[in-house]
C-alpha cells in the first residue's frame, strides 16, 4: 500500500537519497527544505508557523503523513569556548527543535489514525560524545534527538506509532566534501576501515525501519558507521 512519506532536509544528500528510496518503493514522497523545488515544500524547520504551513500543504495535496524522516541538520566545529552562543542556538534549533516541531506536526494525525512511523537521523557523535571536529552543539543536538526518539517511542507506542533513530558515521555528502583534508583524515583515523558511507545505503536502513519487517523495532538507535563506534 502506498504511503505518504515526508523527509525533512529533502534537498540534502541524505534526505534526497531517502526520498529516492521511498519513491522507488511506490510511496508518495514530499520533502521539506528551506528552498522549494521538485517535490520539495519550502519550510524553515526552526519556525513553528513555517512547519505548520508546510505540513498543512502536504496534508492537503498528498494526504495524512504515514512516515516522517527528520534528516535536516547542520554541523559546527570547535570546543565549547570556540562555538559562539549564536552558533550553539542555531545548531540546536535546526537539529533538535526542528525535529520536535515536525514530529509535533504529524503526531496528532498519526494518533487519530492509530499508525505512523518516525525515523530521526542522529549521528555517531550522539554515541561517543562528539569532538571538536563537529563541535559541542552538534553532538548535544544529536544526543537530544536520540532521547526525543525514545520519548516518542515510549509515549506513543500504545497509539500504534513507532519511532527509531539512525546514527550515521561519515557519509559521502557535500558536508563531508566541504571538510578540509586534514579534518577528513582525523575523522577516518577513528574508523577501522578507510571508506565512508554511501547515502543510498543509509536510505536502505531507514526504509527497513519503516517497513513491516521492523514492526517490533521501537525506540532503537541503529548504528551505521562502519565500526567507528561499537557498543
């Protein structure tokens, strides 16, 4: 049965790969991002009015949301002393508050219909505390996203809603390519192999978590990092 799937950060490499994967499964897919495009609804995920308007448009044009994937995110760099309060707030707003607002926009309909799946794209940094390579706000926001996922799973499992997170390591995205060579080498030095992930493979993990094969998986965080973090 075709589902309505919404992917935040749909214009990004990971969000775009997730959209392609669900479209290939025959689902009705809409992305949200700061700039509108083909199958992308313009939305600032940090603004509750923008989020409400975007999801109202999707609901009217595509249908009630069956699957939400929160892939919108930005990164930082440095220590607590290096990262300014403005940078801290901005990263938390996009990565964590944005996911909260989008979850809030779909949970009512999901509860009413007795079904729904949410997958939040966290990070390996949520597992080991992060480093100056990503900055404190990024690590904290992704750790908070894991906890938000667990809260939704615990609170709304009885409503027929599942929520899980994916914690990727380095993947081949513009964000990765924008890093200088020394920074990429430092990240890969924490990795038992010498390869980075493919967003298309990550999208496959997300699709699995939204499938009936994963119907008993709830509140989990799935590590997709090639062994960078093992626990």
